[in-house]
C-alpha cells in the first residue's frame, strides 16, 4: 500500500456506487484514474477544481485490517483509491486541515 499526494485538477467524473475520478497531475501532466469507495465521506469535488489529491495505490494480495470484521484480509484486486482532496486556495478558513 502506498499513499501519495499530488497537486491535481479534476478532469472527469463517473458517478455510481463506486465513483470514478480522472485527475490531471499538474506536476508532470500525466492522468490518474481513481475510485472513491461508497462509504467514504469527503467533500464534493467538481470538474475543474484544482487542489491536492491524496490517493492510495493497492495491489492484489496485500493485506489490510478491516475493522468492520476485526480481521486482516487481502485485497482481491489492484486499484487506486481516492482518499481525500483539499481544494487549493489562497485563504485557509480554519486553523487546521485534517487528512
């Protein structure tokens, strides 16, 4: 499991039970498609928004702790998961940002 943060712009969204996002990495102009899980509580991101994307790369077979069943299980599929997005702004409206 690898967590990464990049400066990115949202280019496309496909909504559904699993929301798919396509971001453009503003550092190297590549594109990244990631999946937002259905139980993930994050602010809405609109096409065109620029900010800092936090995502996680997982590989099939890697283990993770699942608190809902209190067991360690393995990922069945490789994927890139959306973790959070903080919109870029000149003004921070709170004293802290929790990621």
